[in-house]
């Protein structure tokens, strides 16, 4: 299935004050999204990644309209939720019900059903845990014409109802995941971690653990 993974367009001033934004900003490779992309690619799906750190909103819309995906995954942090909704609304207007629109990332993990309650009809589902295999299973269900009933780690719409499926067990063995899909990044030199954390560019990062070490 043709799939688009999107980080909505943003600028440093969305996070930091205008006085300090230029000195605070850094661009980590978005590993969470790239791991999801890698799992989808390994399963044979066509995936493109659109990073709003380097693309204005209108450019993202134009490129996705041309790509014409059947599945769109939108990443959101708390500060980025308004822009995630704006982006989803534009996709809904563009594709109507021809594209399945799903939210994931730190904010959906934190507030879960509230994303669908607050997001109007822009979002069809939310992934509220690790996204790799939840996203893959959503796509597999869509391809086979089945509902999302029982897909672990997913909250979805069924008409007017919002249904929360059981949690998905955590991935214990991160080595079982394919390497993140860095082939989707484009120019890797654009991704600059904080000063003093690297010696030269380009920089590659990996996850060796996940979650809070106190929980």
C-alpha cells in the first residue's frame, strides 16, 4: 500500500522564544518515524517521508497530493498538535475518505482518545503505543477490507463511536527491528544534533532502549 509518513511543518519559534530560537534549534533524525517506515518497507509497502522541519505546509500538501497515498500517518508532539490537526484537515479535504489518516507520536500516546474527540473527523485512528507493528497491522487490515477491531495499540472510529483496543505489548528485542529507513531522509547533512554531541557530519543515531528507566 502506498503510505505517507508526515511530520507537519513547523519552525523553531513554535517551541522556543523568538529571542532564543535560532540558538536553540537542532534537527535530530526522527527515529520513531523512520523505524515505522522501515517496518512498512520490509513488508513490501511503498513509503515516502515528508519532514515539516524542512518543508513548508503548502509544499507538503502539493507533494502528497501528487503521491496519492492510501495511508497517511501524522506524527505529533504536544506543541505540534494544532499543526497536526491543520495538516490532517487539509488531507481530509484533499482525499475525502480515499485516504486513511492516523495520528501517532508523543501527544497521541499521552492523551489517546482525546485526539479523536478533538480532531473532528480528520483522523480515522490513533496509535497510542509503539507504532511499528500497529501501523503495519492497520495497513494489512485496510488492504484486506477488514475492520480494526482487536488491533492492539490502536484507537479508531466506527461511525460515531470511538473504540479503544487493548494495549500492544512492548517490543522487548529492539534488534528484531530493521534499521531506520534513512534512505527517506534526503540530504542527511541537514540533520544536525546539538553542539558538542558529534564530531563531524553526517551523523547517524540509533535507539538502544526505549521508555522511562524509572518505570
